[in-house]
C-alpha cells in the first residue's frame, strides 16, 4: 500500500509526456528582445534620474528582470497579465515592508514568513505573479536605503517600475500580428 502510493507520487514527477506548447517564431523573438531591452532601459533610465545621490539602484531590482521575462517573453501567460503583475508586486511589497517593520530579526524567519504570506495573499486575491516573491524578499532583506523608504517602497520603486514595464509591454507586444496584449485586465 505504502509502496504503491510512493510509486504514484514519484510518477507525477515524470511530467505529462507532452512537448512544450510554447511556439517559436522570429517575430515573437524580436518582440521579446525589443520589449526586454526597452522595458529595462526605461526603468534603468528612470533609476539614473532618481538615484543620482545614492549608490542604490532601487528601480533596477532583480524581480523586475523576472517580470520582464514574463511580460515580453510569455505575454499570453496568466502571470503576465496586468492584474497579476501590478497586484502581485504591490501586495508583495506591502507584505515585505510590513514584516520588516514588525519583525526584522532574525532575517531567515522574517524572510520565510514574508514570502510564504505573500504567496498566500497573491493566491487569495488572484494576483499570483512569481517575481512578486522576489519583491517581498527585497523589502525584507534589501539595503538600508530600501528599509528607510518604508511603505514608500511600494510606490517607488515598485509601482512606478511595474507601470513603466507594463507601458512598454502594451506598446511592444502589440507590434507583432502574432501577439495581443493583454489577454484581460481583471
């Protein structure tokens, strides 16, 4: 009985046997490259205007790189839709800042509580955006400058950066006749 359950459990890890459904086309690749370049360039340029007096590049955070992959590389994916992108990042930033304010130490525990709570809140609000977990973690484990921002971190860099990336996604993803973005807003 136990051996049969273990065998069934392990068999799930083989996958469904299907090939990846992601079609490859040069126009999609070009739009992905152009979107990734323009989106990160715009965020980076805005960062250069706002970080003249500090070494922290708050708008150029790792989770935005992951968001760019979804927005420009897989624009039809559910996690790439505006509701998920905006909601996921904002919720995760709020959770991260709150946990840092309530319990900054020990870092391992506040980090684990932040990410796990952010996952549940994104799930319950139908805003699951995987890069949001990175945003939550940055709010807790980020630099002193991130911590000094407090809840302003939710507005700038998070909301500002996400809106810039979305504007580029709206423009670039609709250049190709093979793409349509977004599939839905809410």
